[in-house]
């Protein structure tokens, strides 16, 4: 059972793991439950009395799911898994699955993943040349609109078949400035015109995907889809673990930075499937959690 705080990014992580478990055990049922209001969760934790849901495993991401996870864990007498570094003591949960860039070592009750898990699956065929995914100002990278515009212009020079999508964090001025450049062969898509499934459908079709590094979740989604992934250059802010994780992907050859492309490197798809949700799901089954 997935406990949701209503945030799309958190739900994407939880459903990624839950759907991977379903691929291993198709007879299982996936249910989604909104996180309980704080007062109700506290009452349920202290005096369990709500209707039994017959859950076998509870999965949640986001601080807003924590109280619900531990309250329902007690009532349902089943394991609770949180997909992040929790704000409550880790002992409150049966297992914490955390991105490696949050720091720390793996333990029996703390498993590490390369980035957040997601729902993306590789496609059987690729009929789209390339995607460009742009984020926006963040606490991890200094936003430099002109530098990004120059890199996109250089990337598309002489090539066609590129489709660029913005995100909710992309400043409106960026899209206006990009349109003003009138780049041949570049299709522009405003994220406000898209539904929530667009990226999940497009990534498995794309051979190549270039991402602004602030959009770290999209970097990992593109890798999971099996794309050859490039990352534009933006200045990392001091002490950012997210920025360090993107740099580590570049060092490992899983992504290719724009500066390395200037030196002759080219993005290549992962040599082995990048499937963290499937890896964690298999480990959960192996440990007898289902």
C-alpha cells in the first residue's frame, strides 16, 4: 500500500517501487491511500481502532507520510518502508531507502540507491531523436540563463529532431528568450500544456536526453529509460550533495557533461540497465518482505 502526501515527485518514487514489486508478484494488489491528517494519525498511533486495510507492506515518501506510516504499521502489523532520510528516528520504520547523495553508510535497515526511484521503464523501440529537459533556479546550482541558451543553441546546431520541455521551475523569461533565438529543428513544449504522463511516455522513446543539472530527478529518470544522457553545465553551489551526485555520475560515465562533449566525448546509454526500483524490489522479496 502506498501512502501519499499528494506531491507528484514523492508519489512517483513510491509508485516506482510498488510497480516494480507488482512486476515480480502480479497477484499483489496496489492501493493508494492519502496520508492521514496529523491529529488522526496521532490518535491512530496511540489508540488503534480504524478499519483494517489488510496491507502487507506500507510505502511512503515525504515528511507528510511519516506519522501515517508508523500509525498504520502498528494497526496493520506489517512493515513500513520510507523512501527518504526521515525526519523521525529511523527506528520508527522497518526500512529506510535513501539516495546515496544524502550521505551515510548502508545498514540492514538503511538501504542506499543511486538517486530517487521512479516509474520509468525502457522502451522497446526509440522513435524520437532527442529530448531536452530544463528545470530552473534551485538551491544546488546557480541559474545562468544565458549559459544554458548558448549550450542549447550549440547542441542543436545542424541537428534536427530535438524536443525541449520546460518544468514548473523554469522562468517564463527563459522560454521567451529561447523562442527569440528561433533555433531550427527544435520543438518547444511548455510544461503547462502537458499532463503528468507526458515525460514517462516520451523518455523511453528518446535515444538521447539532455537535462539541466538542477533537475536531478529527471537525470535519473532518463538513465532508467535507457537514454544516452547529457547534462548541461551550471555552476554548483558550495556543499550541495545533489551537485556532487551529478558530478559523480559524470565521473562514472553514466552521464556526459557539456564540457566533456566539447572535448570530444559523447553521451552513451548505460552499459547495464539502470533500474534502482527493480533492484530494491528484488531485494525486498529476497528478504522475505512479501
